[in-house]
């Protein structure tokens, strides 16, 4: 779906209420803006987390040593702490 959204001279924009409701921001909230070579992507925080997790799963696969906890444990073991 493509919609047209106006941006004020000071940079403010409003998303239609039905879109805000569908993405869980009916009562307001935060969107993260990602600028890419192809354009701008707006994601909710939850969508951004899910996107990052999908990328991590793609590279980690079934390797249990690819986690924050494993990384910290390996660093501590290597530093003698």
C-alpha cells in the first residue's frame, strides 16, 4: 500500500490513524527511521527488534556460541576474570 503523507516545513508528519492502529501505535509511540540508498524505512521498536533478530538468526544458525551471554563468557575467560 502506498499513501501520500505531507511533511510540514519544520519536519513533522502525521501517519493516518488506521495505519497507527495496525502497527500498534494507536495511542502514540515511537518509530525508528532508517535511511537506505533506496529510501526511508519506518519501523516500530518491536519491528526493529524482530528485524535485527532475524538478521542475527540468519548468521548464527544453530551455533549456540553466538549469543551475548556466550560472547561475555568467552571474553571473561580470555581475560582471566
